[in-house]
């Protein structure tokens, strides 16, 4: 069959399945790094127990040593390479032989690696595969570039569909737009190992505001809230009005710590505008997905609301 692979994930899995047979190693992987985490995207395993979504601190990986120290791309015996001999990853699993070729983005930044491990040293003739492995890594990087460009085109097309997906009162995405973006971002995280966080905001005592000032007052508050959220999250965040007085934000490429910092800035901005709101934030976890993160953020928002009602902890994130 000669049909093109539908995406980077399928092409990556085909490459490591091929290498598993042609260049036998205990574990073949395509990985992603964000500089802090080392994430397994696709896996062909013969006994390490690895699976897609596994995460390690990037600094502990042999891939980090490979790039930082310009160490050999193929090490038949890692004990013979100073940069690999004492790598922290060897304390997690037996590694006798190692292969790593970087996947480079168009600007030269490192996206991740095509890499392999084996528990025992391998014969030195494995060096003969260098040209093939370098070629496959470069081809995967090219497919990745095309997919990222396609992702950008999808985002532009999404803006063109914005009228059908936009809440007319606030200019945010409506529930339909939110669900479509969630579906797309979930696929991107699953295939590329990207970080993603979700933030939920619920206005406090919104019914009382409507009852006392009328719906016009409530509408003004909703618009003011949306404007202040946009001021904080900028163009990188995806903002939706998901309910009458509830907003939700997708934060692509932002892990928990960064998302919590942004939530703190957002709370301060809302309070500066005399807007009382409860917040909850959660990062998408491998194996669980975005919907679970959204539910977790929602629960944390309600916990925050209850604490604010009781007093004493007002203004603090859960």
C-alpha cells in the first residue's frame, strides 16, 4: 500500500515499527521535549514496559546528554561514552546501548528525538545504520513541519468560521466553538505530546446582580469580564463562554505551573475591576485527556467558590 500517512503520529509509528525489525533494540521511540519534560509519543517496546505518554524529567534523559554534550548519535556500549555513563536515566532502567537522532524544527529548535535503548551493549557494526537513521529522522522532521503548518492553516480556517462559533454578547467562543477546539487540541496533545491546561471561571452572585440591576447590568458585567480575561491571556489562549456566567480557557503549550501563574494574574485583574469570580485550573494529564482536566478544573472552581463564601481564603487559587 502506497497511501501517504495521515499525520506525523502514523508516520512515526511506521518508522519505529520498521526499525524494530531492521535494527533490533529493546525499545524504539519517537519523543518530544519542551526543555523540562521528555515525553514518549510513539513506542515499539520489547520489554522495557514503556508506553506512549510516559514522561520523565528531560535533564535525566540520555537524549538531553546527547544534545548538550554533542555525544555520539550511536553508542553500542554506553559505558564507553562519558556523557552517557552516569546519566540519571540509567538508574531507572538498564541501558547498555543507545541511539538518538534529533528531530529539528525549521528554525533549528529541537522538537524531540528518534531514539532507541537496549539493556545490553550491542555489536559495533550497528554503526553502519547511521545514514539510514539520520535520513529517517530528517524525513520525520519534514512531515512534522508539514503537520505544524497544517495546524496553523486549521487555526486560520477556524477564525473564518468564528461567526457560527461565537457568543454575540462577549465575542468569546460559544459552547459549540469550545467543543470543536477541545477536540482539536486533544488530538494535538495526544499526537505531539504538547502541554495543555484548562482554566474555569465562574462569576460570583451573578443572579443577584441580574435581579438588582436587570439583565443590562449582567450583560455589562459579562462583557467586562471577557475583556479583562482577554487582556491577560492574549492571543495564545482560547476563551469561551460555556454557560450563563461561566467562562473556560484553553491554554495550549502551558503546563500546570505556568497556568497557575496566569490564573493568579487573571484573578488580580478581575479584582482590580471589582469583578468577583471563582477560578479553577488543571493541566491535561497523559492517559486521562482534556475532558478529565476540564472536570478537575471545574471542581477546583467550585471548591474555590465555597472557600470564598466561607471567607478567610478569598483570592487564593485552590
